[in-house]
C-alpha cells in the first residue's frame, strides 16, 4: 500500500462477516461504495494480506487500511482562531463561530473550521475528515466535538449514528411560542428551491423537541433538542410551524416584522445569519465511557438581542 496515513487496528466482531460490511460499520462517515473502492484499489489488508470484497473477517483480525490515497481535496492549514472549550487526549470540544463553514467542500476550500483545525493540530491529518464528527450550518454557532485519533473517531461516530449524542440548541424566533412542542415531521429537499429543505411526506424522519425559555414582544427564546440530525432540521421545523428563526431569510424571516419594536429591530444584525446556537452537547467519553456535558457561550450578536428580552 502506498501513502503516508495507514491505519492499523484490530477488529472485534461478534460474528464472521464480509470485510466491506464490517468496515462500513467501522468507518460510519463513509459510504459502502467508497469502502469497496478502497478494497478494489488494494488499500486494505487482513492479517498482512491484500483482501477482496468477499473476504470474511474473524474476531481479532489485524486490519491495515490506507485512505490517504483518495483525498477529497488538498487540505491547507490556516491560522484562524478557534475557541477551544476543552481538550483531552481523545477529543477537542470547540465553539464554532457564526459565519464559518465547518468543513471543506466544493466552493469552500479555505476559511473553514477544518482548515483551522489542520493548522493548529496537523496530527489530525491521520484521522478521517480531520477528526470532524458532525457539522453545523455556516451561520449556526456553537459546540462541536472533534476526535484526535482513529479509536476515538470511531467511538464518537458510532455514538452519533446510534443517537447517543444529546444535542441542545438555543434559538431566537419570531412569534409567541408559549408551550412545549414535539415536532415529528419528515424533511426532504425543497421541490423548487434546491438550496432549501422542506417538510415532505417523502422525506426522512425528523424529530425536534422544543421548549420556550422566554417570550417578549413577538420574540421567543427557545430550547430545542434534536433527536435526529437532518439538514436544516431546526430551521425547517420552526418555519413550518410559523416561527422562523430571526435572521433566517431563507426560511421566511422578515426583519420588518419587528418594525413596531424599535429596540429589537435595531438589535438584529442583518448579516449575522440565523440566530441559532448549538448550546450544549453530551456524549460518552471514549476512554472512561462516562457521560460528558459541555456548553458553549453565545456569540456577542446573539447575547445583545437576547438581552432585549430582559429589559
């Protein structure tokens, strides 16, 4: 195998199974077809022997795998400030700023959190996706966990897949949201505007639990726990219930809705984006298996608008 980043690990399996199936469970963030390409390109070995897709794996087999030969893009580290909430030998917890894209993608090869992480932690080059386990929309601020090694990456990714992460968001919305609500509405791509998602009977199951924290003058501060993690889930669900996020013009917010409330109107920063913040995150520590809970401070713009509810 060629390449600098070769992962060596032992697979613990309950029963014998095909290598491509087991690796798709192990590398949760990659599709089965991508893993099959690694195998076809002779980038996977079982007990020192190059394998095929049909090869079966027994318990405690030694696996070597190289996925560095197929990078999505060339990652460049950039000296961008990162707000680190906590760091252990296994993970980093960060508070992502609003306006920062989480990871590189077509059209966003620089200026992302991933570029910043690679600059500060170059050793993350040996971890899939530079350790990023989950993402936030560009204009959503708040808490993210980043794995520092392959073992913790797989441990945390599995928790995410099994819905063991507890993710709590806070949001400021237009309207009087005066009672708790569980929103179970499937979400799919909008039929006309491809930049949007929408509630759709043919979409994927999505569940959000919403509780009001404070209400004043047609503005509500909400706490949302997401059970699933669909694209734009909170934005879609709240807009569907006629409570658009403040600043979220894509999903129906209009600043003029607050024209009769000048203090609120003047406190809304037009180019800040949606007032949505990933406030807390709980997960099991990869080493101790104890539950860890972290919270992220609000951005300045969010806090200023929130303060108007207390005046």
